[in-house]
C-alpha cells in the first residue's frame, strides 16, 4: 500500500513541474517580442544635452621679455686740466644741465698766468696807443710842413717871375734872376721831400709791429682764460650724472674719466630675444612695456632695430626701441617688462575642457546643428582654467555640447536642456 501511494505522489509532482516549465516557456515566448520594441521607443526619443556658445576669450597673458633701459646718448666726463679737487658741486644720480659745474679744481697757477697775460696785454696796448698818437702827430706835422713848403714855393715862384720881368726891363741883373730860379728849384725839392715822407708814413704803417704785439697778448690772455675755465669740470650735456668718482682733495688727471652724463630723452630699450620670441615681434612698429613697480602704467616704444640673424656671441636676436621720455620719469639703468604680444593676440576660440571627447590620440567635440549633433575632429591649443583653445575645427558662435556628449553619436538628434 505504501509503495503504491509513493508512486502516485511522484507522478503527480512530475506533472506539476512540467506544467510550470510549459507556462514559463509560454510566458517567455510572449514577452520576447515586446523588449526590442521598448528599446526602440527609448532610442527614438531626443537625448537631452546642455550646450555652450564658442567665443573668443583670453588664453593667457601677453608674452613678455625683461629689457634694459639705457641712454641714447651718454658722454664721459673727463677733466681738461690736471689739478686738485676743491669742490664737488653735483652728486651721483643728480640731474644736471649742459654747462653746469660738476667739479671745481685748484686753478691758482692758471689764474696767475692769466694775470701776467693781462699785464702784458695792457703794456702792449699802451705802447700801441702811443705809437698811434705819434703817427698821427707825425702826419699832422708833415701835412703842416707840406702846406708851408707849398706856400714857400708859391712865393719864390712869384719872386722868380718878377725877377724875369725886371730883367727884361733892365732893372735887375741876370745873376739876380738865376738866384731867384735857384730858390724856386729848392722850394720844389722841399715840397717833394715832405710829400715823400707823408706818402711813406701812410704806406709803411710803422705801428704794425705794435698791433701784432697787442694781438699776440690778447691771444695769450684768451688762452689763459680758457685754461682757468678748464679747472671747472662741466656737464657736457643735459642728463643724469652717473659713475662720479671725484672727491675733495683728490688729484685729477686730464686723461682720466671721473663720471658720465646720460641723456634722459630719448632713451633706448634693449633686449636679447630667442628665435621664437623674435618671430613674435617681427614686422611690428612698436611694443608695449611697463615697469614691474607700476604694471598698470603701460607705455609704448618704437622699434628701431631687430636683428635678422642670431648674434654669434650671445646666441640671441638683439632688439632696440626708441623711447620718448620728456618728463624724465624713466631712468637709464632701470629694467622694464617688454610685451612681445598684445592681449588681442592672446585671444583664441575656446571650449570647456569637459566638452572634449578623446579617442586615442584624437580629440572631438559635438556641435549642435539644428536638432542634431555633428561630431568634429578638433586641433587643440592652450589650456586656461576650465577652457581649452581650439585651433581648428570650430567657429565662433557655434554651440558645443558640454553635457552628455560621451553617449552621443554623429547625427544623433538631441534636445537642449533649458
């Protein structure tokens, strides 16, 4: 009996399991066609994304180079005489005008020589004055003698003529006539002699030697005065006095430099550029610069020289700029920051770094085109903050997908989230 009941129970359980398997199979068969339809329905919906406009923005500060400021004109201060320093009237770094006395040397010997020259000049001038006076007196005397000689000649000529008339009348003898003629001849010789002396006085200029002595004495005085002036060492140009070494009591030599004056306006800005930096400024007419102490005060300087070949010694490309400095606010010897590029040159098209999809060595972004997206390969540049520059592949004003782009495909329809 027990065996029969066990067999019946086993048969009943087997049928139950079989029924469950059939129901499960039928259920599975009925549900399989519905799953692809649900997936297709999900894919047919527009995927929600977020976008951002592509705009120009700064990708960095202008490229800069430290540059030196120097005077366009700088002249050494060199004494013109040997001597001991009595006074130092200017200080190193002080602004001086052309002709200002910087150092005064002991000039006692030179002043003594000038005084001697002045005395010699005074004596020569007095001698010349007396010679001129004597010459004038001699001329007056000769002119007076000439007048008298002419009067005497006139008188004897009248006596001679009368004697001839009287001789013809028989009232005088031939001897008296000859005597009267002799007097006329002598009177004419006297007139000629005085005239010759007067002509000689005017032609020979007897005071020429005294005039030469006076001129020589005057030159000696001028030389002595110049020598005295050389003991005052003056600024050769207007500018800043640098490298002054003179001190009271020192002996100065006319061959030794004691300082330098550097002109303040205009100035030169000089720098040595690398090859890449030289390319940044090539063909530029002017560059902006500023002092590190006052970066907000930017100024411009004109480019006057840029080497087109590398300097063999410095391995760099020298550049020079002219700087107008009318107010003297910039000093020679200082340094400035020279901007090789402008803020405008540092602008670039940029996209959020998170919008970039990287596949191996390539980079892509998804650009919104209507209700679809376009997958574009891009060439990337500089990175600044959360943005990266795009050198090729996009245009300003386009919208780039910044959210959900990693699940997108080229041409896929999207819906922009508000």
